[in-house]
C-alpha cells in the first residue's frame, strides 16, 4: 500500500476562526469500496462554522483533532477493491460524511462519488452538496405547486439562490427576502424581492406588499424569527420549512428538512445536471487557497455573501 503526503484543515478545540490550521497528513490508498480523490474545490458552509464554535456540540459532537468539510469536487487518484465504474483520472464530485473535504485529498465511499458532467465546472461542483441538498430538501418539504406563491427568507445566500431557482422551475411565484443590494440579482432570476425591515412588523409588511393576495408556503433559510412572521401572515405550519431555526420546529410544528433529508446520489445527480444544463445557476462568490481558510470563514460568517465560497486546495 502506497502513501502520499497531503494537507488538511484541522482544529483542536472549539472556538473562532483562529482555531483553524492546515497541517500535513499521510494519505493511504483507499480500502475496498472507497475512492481516493484529489480535491480541486471544496465548499464551506455556515453549519461547519457552528460546529467549530461549539454551538452545535450537543447535536454534532466533535472528537479532536477534527477535520471539516462535506462538499468536494476533484479527480480520482485511486480506487479500492470492488469499486467499478470509476478510474484514476475521472473528473468527479460528491460528498463526505466524515468532515474531511477541506484537504488536498479525500477518501469516500464509492456511492458518494459521481461523474462530473460536462458543463459543471469544478468550483461549482465542489460547492454543490450542502447548499444544494439543503435547497432541495427545503423545496420538497413545502411541496410547491404551479402558480402558488412561496416566500424565501435569506434568498440571496448560497442556499437561497438555489432554492428560488428550484421553486421557479416548479412553476411557483417566488418572493425573496434580501437586502436591497441583492434585489437586482433576484429580479434577474424571476424573483419578486422584499426588503428586510427594521423589525418583524416591517418585514411582514414588506412581504405582504410583495405578495398582496396570498402566501401559500415559506422557506426559511435565515432564522431569527421568520417562522413567526410566516405564521402571522397565515402560512400553514405544514407549508413552512426552516433549516436555520431549530426551536421553531418544535414551537410551531413546522418542517425542518435540510441537507440530511435530501442527501442522496439521485438528488445530487439531478441537481448536477440542472446546473450543467443552465437551468440552475450556483454563483461562486469567492475562492480561497487552503492556507487562507481562516479568511474564507471570516468572510462567510459575516452572512452577507451572495453565493458560495469555496476552498481551492491545490492552490498555495
């Protein structure tokens, strides 16, 4: 069995971005049923920041030292015994459940590796899993029908921009809540924008002005009281989904489907094809070398980024 030297992001205790560092690691050939991939791009996500900070320690406990990252795209380096349909040199994308993609190499089960279709670039493919499956899960949870009006809070973010396009593709009329600098972008995607208000009452009034007749469903991607606003505007609990307000799920009886609910090879393949065919666009806001992982998360945690941020592990 051969070994390689790779590099990977680690943190040794809960804390802020200063806990992140990049270290050399030994990378062995993949065992049976698994695939070794050289990572070309790996998305970063708010949930990873919450895990690193310790905010989700009870839900997602961490063993230290910990790696991080679920999204990835790259090139097959080696395949383990029993793996068929994949060969070294293949361009692929997929996901890992082992907090391991923020690295130069990742080893994953073969069923979590998909051929990267022509038209799907490596940076976009590397940002597809967490945000993409969160968007798919959120949309499926509210079951949008053609002609219905669906509100999306956090519409300009990485998940939001995917969700509004999926909703539009299902024939829904979409109202997207976002700050005014993002309204032109939302309009270009066929979304009616609504501005954040100074308080819940003003935000609710802005949404009602954008959708004066009725609101059928609500996808909450931001938290901070938007589920309460949705209920006050008469949206049935069964037609509300949040991926950002865990307390609201129990308090209001709404749905809480996100990445885990939608995660499947079939959904990843379908979303990949939609992006490759130009039906869904996933904007990449910025790319950072692996060594700049602290800067990448500092930018992410401002919560103002329009689109996805990716790490580019092969760059120094």
